[in-house]
């Protein structure tokens, strides 16, 4: 989801955005890459570095993932008033 909103970025940016270490992010990106959801092209600004970007297969998941998040939100806080939801946040 982060890549859908931000576009291609370096792995270090992803690690910082998710407050995780680089080793954990490397494993996550490798799993996503093996599944065909992301790819790692060279960074055009620094050929020594790579970017992480969503593939067409990854982008094809966007609509369904957003539907599932909406359903999860409704199941989680749907019975709460707006004030209760704000208090929970």
C-alpha cells in the first residue's frame, strides 16, 4: 500500500516508514519480489542503489486490498460513534 501511494522508493525509506530494521525489510521485499508483487530496478539517480516498486501484479491487488481494509475497519469500529472512534485513536 505504501508503494501504491508513494511510488518507487529505496528500501531504507520503507524501513524508516515502517519503523523496522533493514534486515527485516530486506526479507519482506525479497518475499514480495519472489511472489511477483514488487521489483527492484536500479535507482536512476544512483546506479549503486536500487528502488522498490510495485509490479503490475502488485498494482492489480490494490482494489481488493482497499476493500478488505474497509471491511476490517467496519468490523472493528463500525459500532462506535465518531467520538468513540476518535477517542480510540
